[in-house]
């Protein structure tokens, strides 16, 4: 299968995808060659973007801070919600300590944070 190897090709493929979008709609038959081309080009773009513009998982600290902001609560209030001391939470937020298994469970459930992020998987 072909690959996109440089920015110029990437931009040309994006342009072609835009052209195909303007030529097709929801009534275009699934076997239309333009839709098949669109599928192929989209896969190539996805592969190129994954390589050239990787999206890293957010850190636990940044996700917790975001949740604190969303919930409009202080670090002290969050520590109480999670059943830990404020200094312990501070250590977790500063990356000095990892949460214990029990703390990780509380963070995941009380803040609705994906366990993969909490456990840094």
C-alpha cells in the first residue's frame, strides 16, 4: 500500500479528499469509485497523521487539574472528596508520588477519569 511520505503529498491528498467530499453526498452508492478512493486516501492520511502528529496521553496531574476546574473545587476539597490528605494529593499532582492502588480507584471513580490514565498505562 502506498504511503504519504512528505508534507506536500499530505496537503495534495487532503485537497483531493475535499474535492471528493464536494462531489459526493449521503446518497452516493457505497460502490462508487470516489467513495472507495476516499476510504483509501483517508486511511493514508490517518497513518501519516499518527506518525507525524502523535497525540500523547494526558498526564494524570493535568487531567485531575482539569476536573478540579470543571468541578470548581479547591485542592483541599478534592483531597477530602478522594479521602486523602492535601499534602498527599499535592505530591501526586507534582509528580513526586504515584497514587496507591486504592487512591487510583478513588480518583478514577470519583472524578470519572479513565483507569488507563490513572494507572499511566
